C-alpha cells in the first residue's frame, strides 16, 4: 500500500502543479470539491489529505502518484507467484478513483490542468526555452533592434501568442550578439538583451508563470551591464513585480524606491522611468496594506508627471497622468477601499491611453474595483471593454478567475455565461 508523503511535501507539490497549470485556488477547489481556503491550508501543509482526495488532486493536476506517495518494497509474502505485489487491487482502485475524479471534472464543466495548459498559453514556448535557448548566431545590431521593436509592438498590441513565439529566437540572437560584441556595441547589445528579457518577464507575469523570476533577473543583469539607467529601471520594475507576486511586498517597495532615488529627475526619460517605479511601488505597498506609503508614493508619481510637458515613450508602460489615475484605482482596490476610487474611474478617459495593452490593463483595474464593490453589471461592462481592446488579455488566468467569480455570483448578470465560454473561463 502506498504511503502518503508528509503534508508539507504534498502541499509544495500541489502548489507547484497548480501554478504550472495557471489555476487559482478557487478553480482547483471547484474541481476537487474544496473551498479556496481549504486548498490554501493544504498547500501550506496545515491540512492533511485522505488517500482518495489525494488521488483526486493528482488526477486534476496531472501529477504522477510517485510524486505524492512512497511505496515500501514488498516482502516475499506479499508477492504472488508471477512476481507482482498482492495489493494489485489497490492499483486498480487508484485507477478507478482517478477515472472518477476526471469524470467529476467533466461533469462540472471545469477543465483539467492538462486541458488548461494545452490551450491558449502564450508563455509556453518561453518556459520551454528560457533555460535552454535555441542555438543562434550573432546578428547585426540593426537587425536585432528591428526584431526587438517588432516584439515590443506585439506586446503593446496585446498579441501575446505572437510574442511568445518570437521571444525564444529573439533572446537567443540577442544573447549570441551580446557575447560576441565589444565596446560601445556591447553596451547597445546589453540594452537590447535587457529589454528582450523585460518582454519575457512581462509575458510570464501575465500568464502567472514562474519563468518571470528568471527572465526579470536576467533582464536586470543585462541592464546593469549596459550602464544605462533607463533599462535598469525597466528591469527593476518587472523584478519587483515578481517579488510582490511571491508575497514579498515590502522588499519590492524597497527595491523600487531605491532605484527611483538613484535616477536623475532632470532628464525626460529617467524622470518617466522614475514615475513608473513609484507607481509600481505604490501598488506593491497597497498589496501589503501599507496605506500611508502607497498614497505617498502615488502623490510623488503624480508630481513627477507634472514636471514633464509630454510623456516620454518607455519600453512597455506609460508615465502619464492617466496612468497615475489608473494606478490610483488599483491601489484603493488593493487597500480594500474601492469606494474611494469610483470618482477617479469616472473622470479618466481610458481611450486616450496609447496602447491596447495599457487600455486593457486600465479596464482590468476598473473591473476589479467594481467587483470589490459587488457591482456585477459594471464589472461585466469593464470586462467587455478588456475583450474589445485586447482579446488575448481577457484570457489571462487572473481575468478568467474574475469572470468565473462573476458567473457564479448570487446576482445573475445577463451575457456572462456566453462571455465566459467565449473567453475560456469555462469550456465552450
């Protein structure tokens, strides 16, 4: 009979599999019949699973049973005449339980982890190649600049599938070119390599992929090698977001404010980068429930935008007054005071934002605000704006989870079920 591994080991294994499958605790709980809080206790090792429930998790998350159990070697008395353990019936029972768990999954219309991972995952090529880039030869810097610009255009237009396909070869070419460059060309190649990894980190963050850590760290390493403050700031921002996502908001705030303090505000581009660092720091502080710091940082970012006559074009984000207001919405929602953001949401004109990705991100913050206020129709209206601006953005794991919450809310909103099926939140 297989022996279940210690609860801490089981929890770590389940959490890793869930994250790889891009499922929330609520979603996996719906598959196996637990609340999100129970899944949290299981993943933290504070709740032990019975054998049949463990098999249900294994089936839903496609985890091999030997990762969750250990089987003692059978004694001679336990082995039959053809050398098989006499508990073969237990193996049959395991298969039946797994089949049953999959049947339950299908009956409730919730995709298994394999189904989720197999469809619409723009970060999948990146995860496959990030730690073993394809072989590539150095290319002329002019060509590399052009390829990076094309990848950036895909990101800003929210064409994430195209970006996911392009990034492995871009990263490989940029890395090979950097290795072979010297002098000023090496500095330029460092900037290109850093920004390529920034794009990789941005895409991984949108898909809740663990690859974001590695991509952001490599982006910052390459940026520091370039000696240019703008790519250093851009890379620091994505690295801080990975820190915040792992639950370490105070460290993210410290990194961002330190990098912002090192920038020369007298120059247009470094001032713009400083604004984005302060905004990300404000949201990070808000997720850590530090209201005073979050609002102070927002005000500092707003003052920074007032110093510049026009926005400076940064690589992936904007540094405008409208962007400050969008972050203000997100900060108040994270602080648990979404009512304070309503007036801000009503006064801004999201259509003036420069790119589909930024407009979709702004509508996402509006959707979260209305959802926190339990206003289903307004939440749905904001989600439909996200879909209109960037169809691939609405398929992000976080937005699928928000759509699912709206679908099963006590007050029914017309059109949500069709929207959920169309955007991948539930099977079509």
